């Protein structure tokens, strides 16, 4: 299920980046600024990225089928990783290439005030998009610190847009400073330097996005408080002798798979065990709605330990 807040963040960024990209390309063609061209490419890549994120959210909402019995939720993580690759491969590399070209063949930027106007205009739109993403991220992080919230987040849409918008704001500032110094000092080479710095910023952003999305793509456990809460529900029941193992994995931002092995009281008959399993499943899903699939295995502690030894050997 799509998060309406995530969609709002992406649509806000999409509208801003599409408008800014057109304006930047026009300014770059008119003035010949490498930094402005890098910024235009940056905005174009961001626009494409937001479209990919929306596509990923749509694909993630597909219902489970025979070929994908656990659903398509992890497609969102895949497309987030693709976004990171595009930021690095297209945005970062082209910006660096353009900057190096400008260093080898520097030329004065014409009508520099046009670039100032466009950059100022872009900063306003980017600031609005950044603020919307930041507000949603702040609401979703709860009591966690910002870096910890990014590390623990299971929904990549909001922090991806926040990373991109932060990189965009930094890039705009670098472009503005580079253009100003190139004009004030009559050193057009600084315009190329600014383009290279923008490429480096995009490269670092891509690395951060790839690192965060990689963990989600290969499967991350549910948050510690969720696992502890599930453990508490089971341990509080007198029909349980021992919890052998609790395994969780996010199949999507709000789609958790739970596998739990339980050693029930040996005095219980099969009907009592079945009843206990049904009650546990109902209670867990009621307290933690993101746990959508639950598999409970009735197994003695000794049997579980023996099977684990075989698996580890």
C-alpha cells in the first residue's frame, strides 16, 4: 500500500524539478555556462528519478500472484537503487565531464545575470520541495536522530527525495558561487571548477542512496521495538515453554514477514496448539499491522537446536 505522504513528497519534487530543468537548460544555452548546464542535467536526472520512484510505488502495490507469492513490495527498493545509479552515472559523471571540458577550453560566461536570476528562481522552488520532504521525514522519524532515522527507515521514498533536494540546494549554491567568482575575478575556469564540484556532490549523494537501498533490497529485519513487542506477546503466554527463534524481513515499507519457532507446553494437545497459534497471529496483526504474513512453527527446543546444528555444519 502506498504512503500518501510519500507520494506528496515525490509529486512536489517532480513538479519543481521539471520546471527548473527547462529553465536551466534555456539559461545554459543562452549564457554558455558549464555550471548551469550541470545544474540543468542535475534537475533533469532528478525529474526522471521521481518518475521512477512513482513507477516503483505503483509496481510495489501489485497484489501477490503465483510467481511472486509474497507480493511486489521490494520493487520499490529496486527502483530506489536504480535511482542511485542514475544519479551517479548520468548526473555526476556528465557534470564532471562538462567541468573538465571547461577547464581545458575556458570561455567567458555571457549575460551572467541571467544565470543569477535562474539560480535564484531555482533555489526558491528547491527550498519549497526540500521543506515538504523534510517535514514528512521529521514526522516519520519519531524520536530517532536524523542519521539514525535514515539508517532504520524502511520507506526509501522520503529520504531519497530529501537527499536529492539537499544535493540540489548544495549544487545551486556551488553554481552561484562559481559563476560569481568567475565573473568577478575574470577567471572563467572557475565555472568549470563549480561544475566538477557539483558532479562530486551528486556522486556522494548516489553512494549514500545506493548504500541505504542495498540493505533494503537484500532484506532487512523489522525494527527492534517491533521484534521485542512480538517477543513480549509470545513470552507472556503460559502455554509457551520457549521461543526458539524469531525472524522478520521487510518485503516492503509496510509489509513485514514474520517466521517464529515456538516450543509449546508438552501437555497441550494439537487442538490447543492450533488455538494458541491462531490467537498469537491475531494479536500480533492487531498490535503491528505492518506484519502481514506470519508463519508459526511448533517445534521443541531440542529439535530446533539439533536442526540448527545441522544447518551450521
